[in-house]
C-alpha cells in the first residue's frame, strides 16, 4: 500500500476487520449451532465490525428493518474476506513456527489481489459510514 495509507481510519478499520474475521477469535461452546441465531454464527464478524466501528468512533444500532438489512449484508461482506495476504503467517502458526511479526513485513509487500475487492469494499463502506455518522440510515419522519 502507498505510504500514508495506514493513517486513514476507514482503511485501518477495514484491515483490522478482515484480520479479526479471518482469525476468528470466538468459537461456539456447543455444536451443532443454531443456524438461525446470527449472534452465534456471525459472532466473529460482529466483533470485527464492532472493533472497526470503534476505530471510526461511530456507533451503529440495527434497530430498524433497513438497518438490520444493512447490518446483515455488511456481515456477509466481512464473512467473504479470506485474507490471502496473511497466508504466510497463517501457515507458520498452523505449523507451530513462531517468527517475530517483523519478519512478515518482507513477505507482505502488498495486498494480495484476491483480497483487494473485499478490502476496498469495506473501506468504501466505512468511509460512507464515517461521513454519515449518526444519520446513517435514519430517515426523516413524515
């Protein structure tokens, strides 16, 4: 990514969101899971989105049908992120190889081409969400 890219909040939020979603810090306590329970099946995506929104210093509450629809679609976008860029780190960790994180700087010189569409989509969404702030999906009452 070009110099200075990392300083923009929507870009940081998108990259953090993809990383959290890829490494899935949460797992269900019991299986099989209730596939109708969004909080269970998308818990990592919800956490990733919440973390990203914290970076952006905005809040989002899916409290209307339109907001719930937007939220579910955004969670699907996050789910689609595969993070090929992080594959060297992922493979090393799965094999028990513990390299310093600085070693991966040389391996990851740019975003993998498979990751660019999702990351760019998230950046755009987060830029729009930041611009809209508290008025996101709020319609004036008639």
